[in-house]
């Protein structure tokens, strides 16, 4: 498991000074505060300027970062999630089974949605990350149990 966690991706330029939109940005705004250190391809880069435009973070780093480059931080710098809260990277790779034991697949991605996040499975299924669907997340067992009726079929 990687010791780095993605907190965003270099997006399109904003202005002429080297600033850019952060795509798929972490909800933790402190990640993009002036003085914060992000890793670009594993190399440290300091945030020199930070603002928001159209609701998204816009930052300028102390070095060039190519568009599409992953912005990450060491996993050790992340605060522990609250009770019954999880980081997306903790869910990727977990096996998903329906109540009753039917295996639906493994989580390949957690995508942000309009109303709620969505678990994308390697089997092609997409399940809403809501209490009505997700009954239990057991990181130690590597399993997520979901209610019947969300996966279709029987």
C-alpha cells in the first residue's frame, strides 16, 4: 500500500503567473494553504499562493508542476478520520458483499457524486455510499457489507 495519498491533481492554468486549478481536491482546505508542502511526483513543492475560484482551489507552487500531475502528501500527515468516517484510499481494494454473502466485487474507486459518494466496483457495479446501502465497513477483514436491492439481480 502506498505511503503517499493523493490530495488532488494539477488542473488547467489560472491566470499567467503559474497558478492552476486543483482537480479532485481534498476537502481539507489546509492542504492548499500558503506555506503547505505538497509532493509532485514525490518531490516537495511549497504552496506560494492559494485562493478559490468558482468554488475550487487555485494554487501556485514554488516549482513547475505539469498538468495532470498527482499532488500528494505522506499518509502519516493525515489526521485520523472521525468515528464511522473513512478516507477513500482505505476503501479501495475492499471486497463488497451483499447481505446474505453474495460477493459483488472489489472497490476500484470512490467517486464523488452530487448527493453522495459512489463506490465503483471492478465488476462494473456502482453503489451509493449511504447508510441505507452500506451496512458495515470492516477494514480489518477487508470487507464492506451492503444491503440487498442495491446491486440488482438476485
